[in-house]
């Protein structure tokens, strides 16, 4: 089933946003969720960028794939994507996999790869789909330059139908993924501001001041402990009060101005913010922004971190090898260089006892790799998939299956038992 959203419908849904407040994720019927592909017994998932609103890149409950069975993985299915342009991360929730590519969002049955629905939007999607209850939230850009416009849209997770649309005022660009909690959607825009929208209706609740580091591109917002935290260009970290968007603190950690803001997504774990920088990794107090430690020897950290209960895993050496740092103190626990050295290491994600990444062994090729989280030992390397884009997308593991975004298709690896 393909659902298209004409431009007039975009305007109409924006005008009528206040009328759809009744369409709340909390009110989703079990039947509607089942239509979206919920599978019995599936309890883990990866519902948004780096797995959760705090962007820790860690799912401790996904223990199905381990060092002892990872080499039993084999290809279960592949599913084509409509366009290789602008491919944000995959998300998996309730037995359904969501992929954004070009101007479309596609929902696939996570077990079989069968297409459940596909929705076309009138612009280029710039956000990883985020799943909250019965809604899938994403954002897209329409137009270019001075005429560019940002739209945040909520789709039904069961059918792909549009529930509400919010147009961001003024000429803006959405460069990073949205972040969601059960009641709110948080959005970073090109003016250097963060917006908070209501989950039920898409209306704007607050807008932050323009943040330091905005000229470098601010990251997707990370949410936890009463704060919204963003990184800026590999040198700035700013925290906002979640209640009203007022500034709590800002740190300038130096290091110049990096590229895409998605590289600098901070992770919130407990009372600490962990931030990848142009010159390493920093741990900051969530309430005050006070620096707990920095680790310059980690090198340039170009992609999102993975923060487990004990360590912070980053892509060091200009994002060509992983390094694990102790959460208290930042001491190096292990490094895991590649032989031969890879040209690109993606963002990192830890599922149970394994940390996953996508690497580019040669130009324009992609390969999934897994490391033992405790030791850094490389325990798995997939086949090499030619003509695929790594970007910053790590594999996603859910219910014994490993999903790779290969730019123009989704590939699923599975264990024999599943």
C-alpha cells in the first residue's frame, strides 16, 4: 500500500493540527498496533536514533546474538528501498522495521521483510523515523536555500497514514534526526535552535534561544534527567531545561568546527553527558556542565558513541578504529585496530555483549562487524557488500536478527534458531 501526501494536504493538516489531539499514542488500539506488524514475544527494539531519547547507543536486553553464535548468522532476506538518497538510520519496534530513503518511509515486517506500507512525502527526509506507540515521527525538507521549509510529520505506525504535520516557521533546514519521548518531539533546526512539539498534536510548545556552536551545526537533541542536550560541531555542548527550553549551561570545549551535526550527538547516562569531540571524548555533569574528564587520545570522534554500564565506546583515529574508555575517569580499556585499516567506521551500537559497526573496507563498499564489548576482540565480519553507503549507520539487532542499511536496500541476517 502506498500513501501519498499532496502539498494541499500538508497545509490542511497543519491548519487542523489542534483537532487531532485525540490521536494520542496512549490511545492506540491493540488491533491497530497488530496491523503494523507486531510479532508475539518480541520485547526488544531500536525505536529511534541510537536506540532511545538519551542516545546511549545501548540495548542491554538484546542478548540473542553473542560471541558464541554470531558466526552462525546468514542472510534471511533483502528488501529494496525506493531511493539511495539521504538514508537515515533504521529503526525497529514491535516487530516492524522502518526505513527512510529519499522522500519515502517504508515499513517492513521485521521477520519476513514483507512490505507493510510505504508513504511518500513532498520533500527529502532528513530524520531517522522515531516510533512512539502508534505514531512514527520523522521530518523532511521542502525546497532549497531561502525558500527551504521544514516539516515534522507523524504517521500511523499501522498504516502509514498522516496523523498530523507541523511546519516550522521561517526558512529553515532540518539536518538532524528528531528525538521523541512519550509526550514530546524535539527538533534541531538550522537556525541553531531546538523546538519542542506535543506528541499528540504536533503543536509547538517552546523554542530555545540560538545556541553556541550553531554555525557548526547543532546535533540531534538528547533527552534525559530533565534536560535536553545538544552538541555543536565537535566543540560545543549545550543543555536546556526540558520544561521550557531555557538555557541551563553551555560548554566550549574547543577543537574547531566539524561537519554534520549527527556526528556530535551526545549521550546521556545517569547524571553524566558523554560527548564526542574533534579532539576526543568528554564526560560532563548533566546538571551543571562541569567537566568530569576528557580523553584527547581518543582522536577525532566523528560518529555517535555507545555508552554501556561501564564503558564509553567511540570511533577513534579519525573514526577508523573503536576505543573503549572507562566511564569513571576515562582511562582506555581497549582499542581494536583493523587489519587492514578501514577507511570509514560508522556510528557504534551495543546490543547485549556485542558492539556493532558498519565499516568501509574499500571505497563505496560496506561490511558489518561486531566486537566483544568487554575485550574489544573482533568476533564477526560479514560479507562485503559492494556499492553501499556506510554514512554513520550502525547495524540494528533485534530478536536474533541483524539489519543493515545498504543505501538502496535493507539486508537481514539471522541465526538458525530464528
